[in-house]
């Protein structure tokens, strides 16, 4: 999915989410220092947001609920079913 055009939008993260996402990106950058710069892709918090959106959309048929907590619960249940070989 790299090198595809993106659409800019404004989103919001909880402060803890942003802090933890920044820590993940920093760790990945440190781990990938051995990779030649010509082979590395730029990674930012937005990279993680796009990955998260991909996962949500892969399970979109299982999403239901009236609030963030219910949607998250439905997403986690769908992922667990897929991991155990169940269907959505």
C-alpha cells in the first residue's frame, strides 16, 4: 500500500494514543537503522493510523455498536474469531 496517493483529513487521538504511537515509531526507526536509507520508507504516526484503518475496514462487516467502546469490542471479537478460524 505504499506510494499510493493519500487524502488529507484532520483526526484526533487521545494523548495516550499519540504518545504510545510516537514511542512505537521511534522504536521502529531505531530497529531499522541497519536498513540502507534507500530501502527505508518514512514512518510516522499517520503510518500507524493508516494500518489501523486497514484493519478496521477488513472487519467492517462485523462492526456494530452505538459508541467507541462497543465498536472496539466488536472489532476485537471479529479479530479473535478470525485468529481461531471462525467466521465473521
